[in-house]
C-alpha cells in the first residue's frame, strides 16, 4: 500500500473523529450537586443527591428531600450522599437513599430517614472530576451561534438558527444587568452560556431562563457569589468556590468547592444535548468503530500488496 494512501486512510479516520459533534453531559449520575473538593454549609438544603470528593461539614441541613438520588452505578442503587473524605454533620437529615463516607464520620442529631450506609464508594471522584474539568474547558472552545447586547440595565440574548444556541458572555457584563430579554429563541431550546471571568458576582432576575435547557459554563471562575438570585439552569464551574451569598439555584451544580448556604433545588436539570463543535474527552463508540475499521483496512491492503509482491 503506497504511503500516501496509508496517510489518506488515517487522516480520513481521525478527521471524521475530530469533526464529530459531542454530547454535552455533566456525567454526575443524576446528582443535584457535585463538589470536586469540599462542602461546607448550614441552615439550608440540597433537594437532590450530593457527591463531595473531599470533606463535608454541615449543620441544620437537609439532603435529598425530593428523592432525586445520584445513580452512580450501573445497578438500581441510588445514593443520597457520597463523601470521599470526612463527614462532620449535625442537626440535619439524609433522606431517601444510601450514603457512603470514605473517611471518618462524626454525626449528631442527624436523621437518616431510610438511608443506609454502604461499604464501598459508588463513584470514582478522580476520573469524574477530570472529566468535568475537560467538559468545561472543551465547551468554552465551541464557537458562539448567538449574540448578546446590553442596554438600560438589561441584556438581550439573540439566537441563531437551530435549537442549540451557544453564547459567549463575560461575568462583568452579567454583573451589571438585572433583567433579560430573548430574541429568536424558542421554548425548550438549549442555551450554552460560556461565561469568562475569574470573580463572578450575579444579581437580578434569571426567572425567564426557566423556559430553556440552560447550562452556565463558568470555565474561568475562581469565586462565584449570588446576591439574591433565583438562578434557573445548571451550573458548571469546576474551578470555582461558590461562596456566601443568598438566593437559590434551580438546577444541578458542579463546583470546585462549596462554601455557601444557598438552596439548591432539584429542578431544571440540564438535559444532555448534542452540540456541534464540541469534542468530548472520551470518543463515542462509533468513533472507535470507525478507527478500528480504518486500521483494519490499512492492514488488509498492506497484506494484499505483500502477497502480490511474493507472487
């Protein structure tokens, strides 16, 4: 087989793989909140399941009241809480599911409400955290399809064609607006908001985002503070600490570290969506099949050429 043909086959295979649109999925197994590091809160709750790679410290706190378990195994076992490190929990409740603690457990006046402790962690925090960081960084490189404009304290988001819209926004611009308008968008459209900036302070009304499938990708954020915000949609901020503030998040949350008493509600979770231009870290099964088929063709042609030469 000529070298040029060999290169052409491989180039075609890898080009097809690179051109493939990937499915954007948080990959946290149905959890309502995932922290890549620690979790610290009091006097509030997360309505669904919670996954914490590090230590969890909580008081007067409720987990999984809405029975939105984190299904992190291939079986039917649901988890209300998984903590990779130590658990220090007082005056609260873990409801509607199993729980696991990798380190020491210190509890006082904690109601388990049918929760059962298991002996093995159902999730690999190392691989899941790496995947979440890659998802955020890769998603930030997807070309925008929509545009934004700011006037009189409000922001207008204008969509392009199709049901999946990607917007490039700055945290500075978001921090200066208190209302939103939408143009050329339809109910249930997917909105990917790639938001730059290391220190994020949000205020104002985000209620109308409830009409859409929304993912706020704070790919650069180091700190995020919500000031009286009712945020609708899921948050992807694997490098950030959610610190202080007040309000609520209606959607799933991925953060580097949770240090806030903001309520997290088990609603408006991001639905996995195929996004053009997004390349996931792990190739899809059909990509592997294409690669293997291409390499098989290369081998077959090489053997055929060798047989002809011997004859």
